[in-house]
């Protein structure tokens, strides 16, 4: 007898006699089993399976769903064999991509991540991102936006290139990339308003811990007039760079991050920093005065200097701080002499002073304007539209839809007409005519007894600017 180990595979030789013997054994065993069960071998058989009952009102099988073919690629480039070692190589690939104002996003979506970096660097090196902006209508200043590129705009179009540059700034990987394109980022940061999105993206491309480069771009944006963008990007700077942003680069928003108590010296110097935003300087005065109600000598000196500030709001805020602490020498008064310039400056400061006075609910002081007008009173001329829309009938027949009225206001009753609008108008004066977005104020000065007085104000309502 052969012996086999478990797991071994052997070929078995079977003779015909063995098969017959085995077959006979199987037959005898089957007959014995059937006899034991009472069956008969002649009637034995396999019962065929029963047919399934028909399903009544069965819903038809849904038709097979045709899978939508994958969209065709918009760019056909064998990236694995395409050289991208230099800007020239990358620019050749840009020419193959051929983005337009209509499809640039879809095409860039097909660029593999592994090959985006050299394309981004070449794009930033190429520059030409200043998209021309149509000017606002004359006499109707309003915010304008950078336009979208035309659908057919190509690689030479600056309006398309600024969008490609937005994509490119997000593809920079590390400090090596930043160093490679730093000159390009500086040029982008220097783009003037209304460009702001690309300027912000250039600053955001700098690593969070690279405070020197980040502050450098913030300062460039500040000088270019993008003060809001510059201010919004200060949050990631450390304390030392924040102080530098305020004191060296005059980024006013830095004062909002610092505090009057914790950074008193920074706030004190900000009061008379003419390069800072006037509103930030006025806020600095208010916070220092609130923190030190006794007005120490260095603060008093800074406030006295600020009363002569070029900006009327700063001068008025400093004057009010000194007056409310008992120094009446700084109360606004009509200037002596006949100088029209001195009179206009005094009226500008007075308007801001009275705006602050009205905002202070605890102050019920009367207007100081009567001291600036002649004893007989102030002549007031109004040119008003007869309808809220800014246009109406020519009621007085002078060819102007505005109606003209003249009257003399007694000196004791004189006050600024809508002082907030008057303050806005004083920021845009030509000679003795100052203009806000709603009204034009012509100030009639008159010399009486060698002294200049405000004798007349002509207030002309302006038509609404056309809706773009």
C-alpha cells in the first residue's frame, strides 16, 4: 500500500476493475438505503423544480443608464515630457495653454499640481497686471471696480493677467519661491486702487513668520494708497513690527491693534503724525485723554501742538480735549484780521468742533458760529430741488429745477446747516466754495472794520449721480 504525506499531491492510477467494483458497491448501497426507507428503486427519480409564479403587474426593468462620456480636455500637453526648467520653457507652455477671459479657470483646472509652480513663477515674473479702470463721471465720485477681462482676452491682456496672477500667488510653495518672485510681489503691492484683491493676495503669499517681508509689502501698499488693504494685513505681525508699521510706515490701523495704555509712547507720537489718517489721530487723542483724565504735561503739550494741525478734525479734537479740561484759551474763536484763508481755516475747525460737541450728549453748549457773523445776522440763500429725486419743475422760471430762497437769519439764531455735511464739504474746498456729495456751500466773507466775517452762505443742492 502506498503511503502519502499530508499536503503531497499524487497522481492515482485506477484500473477498470476498481471502477466496476466501486460502481457495484454504490449500487448495492443505494438499494439498501431505498429499502430501508420503504421506497422502490424502479420509482426513484429527481423531482424537477417548480416554475416561479408569474408576477402580476410587475414594473418593467429600467433601461440601462448610459454613462456620460468624460469631457474633452481643453489643453493637450504631455506633462511628463514637457520641459519647465526655465521661464522660457514655462512661457512656451503658457502659449500652448492659451487661456482666454472665457476659459482660463477651466484650463488652469487641468494643470497638474506638480507642474503648477514653474508656470506660476513665470507668470509673476512676466508682470503687466495693471488692468485699466474706466473713470467715474465728472462730478460724481464713487467707488469703481477692476473690470473682468473680455471673453476673447488673451495672454497679453492685463485684465486677464491679473486673474492669472491671482492663481499664481496661490501656487508658491516655500520661502525659496517667495525669494524668487519677491520683486514681482513688490510691483503688485504698488498697484494703486481700485486694485486691492491682487495686492492682498501678494501680501498673503508671504509666510506667517516672515514679518520683515510681510511688513515691506504692507508699507508699499500703504504708500500706493491701498490703506484699507495695508491695515487689514497687520494681524499676523508681531508687536515690534506693528509699532514699526505705525511709526515708520504710518499705517493707521496699527493703532487699533495696539493700546493707549500698553503703548502710550506710540499713541502720543501719533497725535501729531501728519502722515497718519486724521480719524486715527483723533481716536488716539480720545483714548489717551480717557486713559489719563488729569492730562499730564507731555499730553497737554502734544494736544496744544495738535490744535494747529492741518486737518480740521484733529485740531478740533485737540481743542475740545483742552477746553473740556478747563483751558478756555483753545476755544474756537473768529480769527483777527481780514485774511480769507485764516477765516476759512477757522470755520473748518469750528464745524468739526461743533460736530464733536453735538455728539457729546452731556454738552448742551450753544453754537459758537454767531461769533463769526456780523451783528446784522447771516444772509442765507438756498437752492433746493422741489422733488426728492433731484429734479422737478422750474417753479421760479430761472431755467433751474431748483427753487431759490433768500432770508436773513438773526445772529443769535445762527448755527451750521447740517453740520456733518458741512464737515464733509470742508474736505473739498476751492477758495471759498466747499462741496460735499449732496451740496455746494459758497461762503461769502466780508471785511467790516478791518475784520473778516462770514456774511453770507449760499447752499445749493446737487443732483444725484447717475446710477452706473
